[in-house]
C-alpha cells in the first residue's frame, strides 16, 4: 500500500489543528464575553461550515482561491503563493472548514466557567491577560483537548473540500479520503479497503485518546 496519502492526511490534520489552536482559543474567549450583535453575526458565519454542503463551501473557496479570485490573485501577485491545487490551499481551506469544531466546544466551556473565578483573580491584582493564561485556560483544558481532537479527526475525514481545492495530485494534494475515492473509482477495492482501514484506525485511536486524557484532567486538581 502507498502510505503517501495517509501521511499527507496526518500532516494536513496536524498543521490545521495547530493553526486552529492559535486562532480558536482567543476567538472563543472573545465570543464568550458578551452577546453583541456583531459577535452573534460572526459566530453565525463561523458556524456556516457545519450546515453548508461541502460542495457549496468548496465552490465559494474555489472562487476565492483561484488566480482570478480576490484572495488567490493578491497572494499570487504579492507573495507568489498559489492556493488552488496546492498543500497551502488545503491547509487554508481546512482551517476555515474545521474552525467551528475548534471554537464551539471552547466557547461553551468559557461561557459555563463561573464568573467568580475570574473576579477573584482580578481582586488579587492579576491582569486580564494573566487571568486568561493562568486561570481561564486551565479551567477549560478538557474542552481544548476535545476541540483539538474533533478538529484533527474532522480534517482527517475531509473529502469534498480537499477534492475541490486540491484536486487529486499524488504526493501533493491526494489525501487519504481522496485516495479511497480514487481507488473505488478504479474498482481497486483492496487498495480502497487498506486506506479506509488505516484512516478508521487512526480516527478511532485519536477519539479514544481524548476520553483518556479528559478523564485524567478531570481527576487532576486545578493548579
């Protein structure tokens, strides 16, 4: 079996999850602070990938990422970056597609967090940034783990978005899910089954890991 599509899927999932961590954590914290109309609108836009068919979202991203699109054209002219049919394009599309899986659980955890904990930190002279780093983040640690695993697993299982943005280029954009589809199209069920089995095993192991980690965190006292 050619392991290149599996390795590419894991690489895409890791890179996407790391980027989402840096974006999603502060964004979730900001959305949890109050319910202004702008925050509601932004949260609704962030949630759209959950309800839109992947083909619809992929179509709009393809228009934006193409050399004639506003984003693709500017990146190509200024930074010589091509998004369509490239790994960079897959990463950006995956970040957009999986963002609600990172933001949603963390934002819910911030909302449920007792306000008294934050106020106690302020009365002790801690700044908002120090309170966020040393109090808020440790409290929502289980949600961060869950969101990270969901984002990773969701990216591993992407098909429609990556196919529309990246195509089916072996070694470049042909991730595991696309390799399975490609093998089925060629009626090569042995190869399709091999790739599908590995993807299933990786996804199951990741989901199982999150339950183990969350149980360990739940039993550990807050430092």
